[in-house]
């Protein structure tokens, strides 16, 4: 390949990435709120892509558990990156949960972001909860966000604050304070898992200039209610992974009873077809 051909190929890849990155942003701005299902391996993501979901995220719990590791301890950088490289080849827009960035050094987190963009990933979640159950200081978290945006300007950075999951004092006020700081640092969206208070959600929607992402919680606010309140992204988080574990155990148990299994299961050929159509090629 000549230099001109290499340059043209590089330009084409960059243009394709910009187009997909903009398409992902548009999903947060127009139409119904983005319902983001979260996968934990290539098969689950391929099934979701085949099911017609335009964008798919990853769940750090699922990725860690599939690797036999604990979630949110910063130990799955390689597994996350390897999975992301494969998922980015799917006919869907991919955003990746990178926990706290797998490092407290902004430049190392920025390097990871650049690798993900190079693979074709259009978004990341980066959280401020620490393995010890405390919150990262606002200033260092903003430094991570700025470093990522400087290294990968077109990457959609969904800044997650764990103020509600970790039951921070004055969670509503602390969430608002961190939301403003993260937005100022360059975050493209705000994610507040555990938040189900309608008054707090409405206040955030009214003050933020970026889309608000809420984690779906069974038995609490519905997708439709969140949409009515102005939430622009609803994530499934680890729900699908946990549901799959439950279904596997219950199906195995059913074999000793009447042998009945749920209707509509993919056949062996269906699973093979998914792998053939959406193989990782790694």
C-alpha cells in the first residue's frame, strides 16, 4: 500500500468513527430516550445487536464475573479492552464501562480512552466510586475526565457519580455539585445509578446541559416515567447478566422436574449463526 493509500484509508476510518460518534450522541438528543442494554461477553452483545438495539454498553460486573474476578476493584482492564475490541466490530454503537479508569493517573486513563477509540468504541462510563466504598475527590475525578476528553475529544464520556449507591451525606446536594463539576470538566453525560427520587431527577434535568442517565431499577420508576421526566438514557446495568444467571440455574433445575424450558430459546444453529455473522475475528 502506498503512502497516499494509507493516508486515504486512515482518513476514511476517522470519518467513519466521527459519523458513528455523532450517531451515538444523536441517540441522546432526539426521539425516545436511549434504552441501553448492557452485555458481558461477545455472545450476549451479538444477540442484542441481532435483536435490533442500536447501541450496546458493557456491564463491569458481568465482565468481571465472567473472568472470575470481583467488580469495581480495577482488575479487569485487559479483559475490558479485549472485549471492547471485539464488540466494536458489531453492527451497533458500543460504549464501555471502564470502572474508575483502571488507574488514578489521568494520562494512563487517557491512554486507555485512546485505545478504545482506536478500536472503534464511541463511549465510556467512568465512575467516582472507589473500591473501599468512598467517593473519589471531585478535583481528581475532573482531572481524569479532562484528560480523557483531551486524548479522545469525540468519545462520549458518561460521568458516573455513586453518590446514591454509596449513600453519601446530603446525596442530592452532593450529586448536583459533582454534576456541575463533571459537566464543566467536559463530560458529555451524567450517570447517577441508584437515584430514583423524582424531585432530584427533575432538578438535575432542569440544570444540566448534558443528558441524564438513570439505571433502570425493577419495581421503581418505569422507562416511560423516566422519559416523561426528561431522562435521556436508561441503562440496564448488570440486570441482564443477573437475569441470565438466574435463567440458567432455573432451566437446569427444570430438567429434573418436567423438562419444560422457556419458549423461544435460540437453537444451536441460531447461536452458530450469531458467531458466524458477528465473530470477533481476534
